[in-house]
């Protein structure tokens, strides 16, 4: 996949199937849009996703989003900062200059509530009118629903902040995850507690509440089940929020490896223990709860 981070001029593309939006989380509704542009590849069109980079309060980091979209079959990811040019561009000009001009759209698909352009005056109806006038295909998709509520990034954020990982998984169509390189911690896990891998997510990423979760960690083709603590580890004290995982039945040295941690379910809130011995005892009990979770789900 070609990953283009736009700060100034746009690339000049041609014969493209385009979808556009914020695409935070790549939830079930987003995946329908991606599937539509991917289908057009059989007609010789490139599958192009135009994403606004909000850069903060994101369910996925930009790199996590790019990694996931590549796996979903997107050919070109055009990631654009919400700069003054984009923010103040009239919807009609956005269609002519960017969709038709720069991105060479022969097909555009958006959700029924998609809005774009200055003061968000661009609508699916406007896209349809321009498509009929200038000869590109437009398709409008209805929203994916969860019962009586529309699936949206806002809905996912609400459930994520509650630590309701099962609901988040249902809304996204896959597990919430944190991705990054394994870094060195204080080494207390290996020396005193349980050996762990450590990730430090960027502050721009939304995390579930501090606490212990059942997780699966991926290192390339290898997968390890385990338990993960999100927080500042109050018993030992940290100045930053980290993602620390104890991997069941793993004795490998994984420092420096790229890792993805998928969150399955919430076990308990983070708390301060009176001693390292008390903390280790509780972590062992958490690990047993985690093992039982996988025993049940993998039957």
C-alpha cells in the first residue's frame, strides 16, 4: 500500500475508487466502505482512501490505521491534516479540485451522514449531483446499526472509556489493539514480579481505563495469550501510562520486537498494593483468570 501524508500538494492520481472521512477506529461501517472500493479493483481502478488526520483523541494511531488498511486491501492511503486550505475549502471546490482533479475519482462511496467542505456543507446529495454532471459514479451507504443506535467512532469511544471491551469488539468487528515496539522497563518484572513486555502508546491514542485486561499479543506470526496492565503501576510508581503484558508460557527475549496487543476483556481496576509480594500474588491470580478465559473461549 502507498501511504501518502499530505502537508502541501496532493498527488496526481487517475482512475480511482475513493472513499473519504476521518476513519478513526475502522469500525464495521468503515469496513463496508473499504470493501466497496476494493470491489472496484476488478474494474482496473485503484482503491484510494482519503482520511483526515485529527492527530489526537484517536482510537487508532495513524500508523495503526495504515497497517490495518493495508491488510484490508487499500492501494493508496491519502492522509491529510485538517489545515486551513481543507478547512476553508468550499464543498464544490473540494469535489472539483481534490476528488476529481488530484485523486482522479471515477467512483466515490460515502456514508449517508458524510459531510465535507467549508462549514460541512458538502453532502452525499451534492456528490450525486456532481457525479451525474461530470461522469463519475457515486454510491451512498446506510449506516451500520447496533440495535437502534448507529455505529460510530463516538459510540466506540464511549464504550472504550467504560472498559467494555466486548462491546468495543462487536462495534469494530475486531478487537481494540495497541501496537508498537517492545521497550525496556525497569526490569522489576523479571527480577521480582512476572516477566513482561512493555509498550508506550502515544498520548494521542485513547486507552481504556487503567486496569488489568485479558489480551493476546502478536509478534509477526507468533501469538501469545496473557494479561495486560494499563496504567502507571502505582505500587512501583511510574510517571507515564504504559501497556505492560505478562505473556503466558513465553520465555523469549522480545525487546525491540514489533508487537500488537489485542484486548479481550476487563479483569479489574488498577490499584496500589501494600507490598511487591501482595502485588505478585494478585498478578498470579489475574493470570489464572486469564487462562480460564481462554480455556472457555477456545473450546
